[in-house]
C-alpha cells in the first residue's frame, strides 16, 4: 500500500509502474460483491444473482437484476447504487434509440455506451470510478448476446460468465460444465449449481433469476417455484 501513496488520490494519475490505483480499488469492490452469472442458451439467455433477503424484506423485489428494455436485462456485482445509475442511463439510451431509429437497440450498443460512461469516470479529477461490474444480456437481431463491463471501461462478449465474489472458482466450474447449445432449462439448472458452488445456502431462496427467450424477446422473472424445479433437476443429474 505504501507504494501507492500519492498515486491513488485521483483516477487521472498513473503510478510509475503504469497502474491506476483508483480503478484497481473499484475492481476490488466488484470482487467483494455477491456472485452474478450470465449464460447463453440455444433458445435464449439467463442471468442470475445471489441475493440473501432479510427476514422482513419483500423477497420478490430484486436489487441486483434490472430490466433495461423488453429484450435486455442487466445483472450487477459490486456497489449496487452505482449500478442503478448506470441502469437508468442504459434505459434512457435504449428509449432514445427507439425514438430516433424506430427499432430496438442492439445489446452491444448498450454495453459500449455503459463502458464509455465507466471510462469517462477514470479521466476526470473530483470523481471516482464506478464500483460495479455489469452483465448486459439480451436477444437482438444478431441473436443471444452477453457482454460484461467493468470499472475500467472495458466491455467483453461472453457465452458464459461470472462476476463478483468467488467468480474465479465459479468461472472454472462453468468452463468445465457449460456447453454451447445447451437448452434454457439446462442453463437455468447450471446457473443454480454455479451460485450454490460457493454459497452457504444450498437451496434457491437466495437466488434471483431472469430469462429472455429468443422466440419472444421478452424479459421474464423466474419464479421461486420454477427455480425449485430446476434445482431438483440439477440435483438429480448430479447423482
């Protein structure tokens, strides 16, 4: 930490070894967040997060999965208030595209727009980088798409991805178990297994999930009953 002294006061300053400490600190914030997962299926996309509810909390309201448009959803890991700011920006961008071009915005365009916003907050004094990573997933004319943005302003396409706490171990699990061409049902079961891999909980009460099918291109929340069904299917297949 002593080596960073003086070089971590602003995101606009490089250290002598070429590092931007404020961005690295923001990425550490993401790693302290709950796990979030995005998976492509042959017939849609699935996004899922771990979200442990308190006893008196309304359980059907998730704070880490957001609908941007009919065909786009976002899952967040890190500092969630920052995620809400970026999601609002994504919604405005999507609506503006619809009004201007009379067509639904492409997933990559939203990902690039949010990545550009993140990058801007690494270039000015008096601001801090966004402490959140986002999985932007949906279905557009190019098919099923998943992108991840991080606090540096990078955006990368994936077929399967995990962000947040324990994401390295969960990514290893996905690399071994995810296969191209999996069905929606299979990816939902895999997402549950991936979240439960490092979780203290082993049921589905702590999991929130949404999906978008290629035939409808409509964002849907997955009910607790449907989650439980897929958890049972995953348990049976692993025996």
